[in-house]
């Protein structure tokens, strides 16, 4: 499965990765104990593979995640989209299980539930199985990553599956709009933010290209193995070494150089029309913090998005309670190599231009004293703390979440996240608005049907936008 990691938005009170201010508001009377220490440990195996252990004896299950710092950011244009294709080939034959039939037989024998996803900066393979079969599960994962056959016949079958995924995405009315905004935001490097890839590249992909990707990014020095659930942390490193120890970096291996993408320097406004669009969608995109270079700015960015979703806030009342929009909000999605802060709304075609103009004017108000109350600020922080507690409570999802953060920011960022948020002042959020949003270049658009556009006097000018 290819997961497009697009912007995570606050819409009608939903922010970040899960619910926000409403959850915090409903829980204000509950006294939260200090957040427990994040219970994971990190070691490095002899072959360079990092091992993250997340012990939890609650239920007799184990989740195994193999994560790579890979995706469209580690691709060149000639292989754009092939990391996703490689992800699909992972579930095919390998040296021990020579075809997909043998692979699926072993899945049934071990009681495995499995999947994988590919994004701009992260590739994850993960499965959950009874912890009694952990040793066999580690062998299963090691065989798949270390000795894939990548046979041409299987490649042809999986190419069709990936092209079908591409065509499903391309059939969405918003597909062209997403691609255009990405091109305007990242220029000639836009393909590095496109894990779906280029269709022609997928159509002509070769086994040699997949082997190149394996040697560059699916190698111990670029990966981590995370194990969560019911296991003995004292015994696990030896078990991992037994199965993964023969998996080695090539002698010439070096981490793929990943450029920090430059931010855009000029504003662009466009209207795009496509059939089958019911309402009018408004999008405003700003350059935002890169987690690897602007770490301290990511915390106020997250808090800003969550406060804008607060149902007692000025923003919510002005844009949603008033009936001007069906939904409205903003969000920031944490990434290492690029950063975008996006403001979005959905409304009727008749109100689209008015709503867009008011959104643009409202942004400068976010830095004003009194726009956000102390209660909203407190609730936003609480929301993230509650979210962390939910994350810790489900070990399978928690282990997958840790894999994402390992690849994007490093686990120190995850471990310190809630504490760093608590240290943010409201003035820091106002400073973020002033530094990143007010009078800064932006990409804005209105997206609606041709019939609606003609009715309200908007012309599609997206073809000429560069």
C-alpha cells in the first residue's frame, strides 16, 4: 500500500494526527498524571541495523516493523515511483520462500497480519503475529528484506497492481490540483515529494532499477527494526542477529544524499475547474519549518493548527459557526526535508472568493494579542498530551508510529515532543505566524466545477500557471 503523506489538516476541529481541542475541552476536569517515560530502548546490531525494542507484556502478540529512510526523497527522476513498486515486491518471493504462494502459506502458518506503506521520507513493512512465533517472524522479515528474488514475472504482475493504484489516484478530481500545487511549491525538485511517481517510469521499470534501490536504501545502515509487544528484551538482540546478521551493507554503500528543498519565493494564485466537484475548496500553502533545520519552529506550528480547531475560538466562530464555510482550518505535517503550512476551507461556490479573501486577511490576525485565549492554548497542549497517551496504549500502532519518527526526525524528537510543546509560550506561536506566514509567499487556489465557476464568474487559469 502506498500512503501519500500529504498535509495533515485541522478541519472542523480535527488537527494533527488525531482529534484536538474538543477532546481536550471535554477532559479539562481530569487531572493528568505526569506523562510516563517512553518505554523503548535503542541498540545497534553488528551489521549496523538499529534495533528499537518496545516491550509490553499486556497481550501475547508482537509487532515487527522494518523501516527505511526512503521514499520519493531518495529517488532520482528516472526512478520516481519505484520505491513504492519495490515495497510491493517485498511481499513476493525470496530465497527461502520462492514465490508468493509460499509467502502466503507462511503468513497463514504464523498467523501474520501484514502491510506496508511508502511516503516521501519513510518506507515501512510491518506485521503482527502471536509472540510465541516471534523467532519465526523475525526470520520471515529478514528473508523478505535481505534475499528478495525480484523476479521479472512477479515484477510484471505487481507493476499492473501499482499502475492500478496510480490510475485510481489519477481519477480523483483533485489529482491535478495536488500535482500543480506541488510543482509550484518545489519547482524542478517536485518529484521528490511525489511517492506515487511518474506513470511512464513505472511502466518501464526494470529489475536492475529495483536492485539499485535495494542497494541504496534497503540496507542495514539505512534501516531500523522495531519490535513491540510481548518478548524478552534480554534475548531479542541475539534473536535479531541470528536472522539479520548476514544482511550487510555493500562495501561502497553511502547514505543517499537528500537535498533540503528550497522554499518558493513568489506567490501564485490560480483557479482550477474539474467535473464532479460538488462544492468549492480553498487551499493556501506557505513554506514551513523543516524538522531537521527548524526543529524549534515545529512545535508552535503544531499548536497553531490545533488552536484554530478549537470550537470556542474566534477562527471557528468566524468561518464555521457563521456558515461561511462547511469546514476550515490549518495544519502542519512534520517532515525532515521540506515543510509546508497549509490553510484550507470548503464552502459553496458562491462564497468561495469571499471566504478565500477573508482567510488571507485573517492570517495576520493570528499574531495579535487576544486572538487566542489562554484556555485555547492550554487545551491545545492538553490535546497533544492525551494523544500521546492514546498512542502509548496500543502497542502495535505505537510501534509503527515510532518507526515513522525514527525515519523522519529521530526518536529523541519523539521522546521530548510533549515536554517541548509544554514549554512553548503563546508569544512563540505569534512569532511563528509573523516569521512564516505574514507577508510571505504563498500558493493559493480555488477548486470547483466548470459549471459553478461560470456561475460565479471565476475563470480556470491553471493551464498557464508556472
